[in-house]
C-alpha cells in the first residue's frame, strides 16, 4: 500500500524566505504527483501536477520537483508571503490499473509566513 | 478545469441521525470520488461513484454506512448514516479533469454531537 509522508509537519518563517516542503512516497510506480493548498475552512486548490515522466513543474513562485526512483518530491516556494500561509498537501496517483483517480495523500505541512 | 459545489457547507448533527451531502460538477464526468478528512488526518478515499453502476467502496467503508447515489454525470450524493461523533470530519467530493488534475469541492464540515 502506498504511503505518503510530508516533512515538516509545520513550518513558521518570516516573510521573504525561500522554503522547501518535502514529500516522500513508498511505491515508485506512480502515474502522477500533485501538490495542493488547503486554506482553513476551505477545500483543496491544485497548485502543480507532475506526470511520472517529468522532473519538475513551475508556476509563478512555486517549483515542484519529482524524483520517482527515490520516491521524493519537493515543493519550493520562493520569496514567501503571508498569503502563502496554508496547509500544503502532497498526493500521488498510482499507476493506471488500480482504482482510477484514487489519490494517496500525506498529512500536509502547515505553513505560517509572518510579516 | 472543473468547478465543484457541495451542499451543505457545514452542519451540526445529533448522533444516530443521517446527513446527505450533495456534490454538483459543472461538466460531465465519468467518475466522482468521495473523500473524508478527519481532524488532524490526511484525506482518505471513501468510495468511487460511477454513473449507472454501484459505487466502489474502499477498505473500511461500507454501503450501509455511506450510501452513495449517482443519478447523472454531473451529480452525486453521499449519505452518512447513523452518525456517531467519530464521523465528525470534512467530506470532500472530487473529480479528475481532462488534464489529469484532480479537483476538489469546498468540502462539507460535519460535527456530530
């Protein structure tokens, strides 16, 4: 069974810092990996999707990398802002053949960026 | 992308009662997914709802407790039956977009007293 771990569980940084959130998974046979943001009291917002054949994806100040062989992904946030404060979730989709669309989630990293 | 709405957004219920959660998508999709997020925990898939067939439940979840309807390609309901305080969670509806991105509704926050 796929297990997804996110480190650290919580992170508090001053505004302007560059930071790295880590995600690891136990089974490298993944179809894709997705990073989400969850604000308090809200649903999940997709940030970046990396297909298994890709090494990284970028969107604005966010960059996500994927090393499938080692079972790791990182989310890099450049020049953090207070508005980045949220919980960041990593999820992997197993390779096709299992329940289509089924995602395995980590517990998330709760990020606080203070002014 | 897909826009998903859920009703209700939150509710407080008494133990032993049932609550039906609605999920509406702005486009036709083959599969809809129901997840649960218990306090401090990760998201866990409850079941996959296909239009025109019985829902497929994950290990630990049963139809009697979480009956699901899927009457058409844009709508689904999840019922939480005979609720107990352990059912207090956020329940989220999800679909996969044509770009393989997974989209989620805003969630239904349930508190069972």
